[in-house]
C-alpha cells in the first residue's frame, strides 16, 4: 500500500470518526430537550398564526406562546 493510499484511508477514517462523534454529541438528552422545546414554541406560533377565533382568544393564545418561550429561555438558556 503506497503513501497516497494510506493518506486517503487516513482521511476517510478521520472523516468517519468526526461524523460519528458529531452524531453522538448532537444526540444528548440536553439537545433532545432543546429540540423538543424549540418545536413546542414553533408549533405554538404556527397555531397562533392560523387562529381565526375571537380577538380575546387570540390574545390569550399569544400570551401563552410568549410565556412558553420565556420559560423555555429561562430553562435552556437560549432562544428557541
């Protein structure tokens, strides 16, 4: 096996290890919680945008979404 082939194999192994570590690190419980919280806030915003009921209902819905976002930021330490 020549030096070029060894270098190619080494690069492939390095890329594979980098990819595998990134997949593992991105799949921690904290990351899962953050993703779920972001999804919840996003869903709340989508439902608020599509709400077609009375204005008082939309106001309550808006306050609930805002509170969800604030609590998420407090708990996770960043914006959803």
